[in-house]
């Protein structure tokens, strides 16, 4: 069973719908017992960093997730805001401390060309390092993005994918059992479903 972490922000139904298409047993939950018993976790999210951390704390999820991810090494995939919350800190609307799993800071995307923010729509994923998330996905595959901030990793060794929107920014990371994508695989049609299937270790309906 896969657990989608419910902390009151995010595209829970979209992620759930994608897992349904893959035929994967899953639950949307904020209950520690269900999170603990899950095989893997997905931390989705849409919204502001500060609100995300506030909600995680108010629901008592920070200590639970720290234990499951850092001590038990349960695999987790962070999507968009969920990925950003894995960083140590963010400068979005002030300074905020994150979960701190990844040595990174979330900063506003500086497009250097007058491009409009938020960055919304289909764009590239430059696969710069081998990662099981990308198995069977062509390098020409496009993914769907919606964001104004990005994760600046201090440890570039964990960066597996990048995107360009005026500037290059981190689009995907892997650090041991921790995976993150700035794009939304659940909104990225065929190749997004393939990426989710790769993370879950399941064969989807499209292959």
C-alpha cells in the first residue's frame, strides 16, 4: 500500500487519480499508523512553503516523517511543494525552515529574460544523471510545471534532472531513499505515469 501524505495542501486527488490509473493500492492519510505501515510515501503539494511547513507541524507530521524517512529509510517522492519542503530552508515570503532532509534552499526563480512567473506548462527534463525514476523515459519527454520558486541544491551530486526557463534549475533529485521532482508527474500524462510507476516499482497500464 502507498500512502499519499495529506497535510491540507496539494493536489491529492490528482495524485490519487494517477495511482488509480496504475492500479496501485493507496490511501490519502495523515494518520501515523497508516504512514508507518505504507510501503512507500508520496508528499505532494501546491502552495506556499511557509503554509506547508505550518500545516505539517500542526498535524504532528514532522516527527513522524523524520522517523520514517531518516531512520526507517522508507522511500518517499516529493512533488512540487512537497519536494521543496524537503530542503533546509526557503526564502518564499520571508525565511522558513524546512524538513532539512536535503541540503538546499528554496529561492525565487530568476528567469533573466523577462519570462512570466509562475512557470506554468510543459517543459523539458534534462536527465543529467542516471536514476531509476527515468528508466524507459526518452530524453525528449516533456513534463508539466507550475511554480515560481525552485530548489537550489548545495550538493549537486544529488541532482538527477534539470529544466530551463530563462535559467537552468533543479527539476529532480535523488538522495538515497529520498526522491523529488519540481514538475508534476501526475499531470504529465504518459511519461509522468511511467515515472510514478518507476518509483513505485510497478508496471503501469501503458507499457
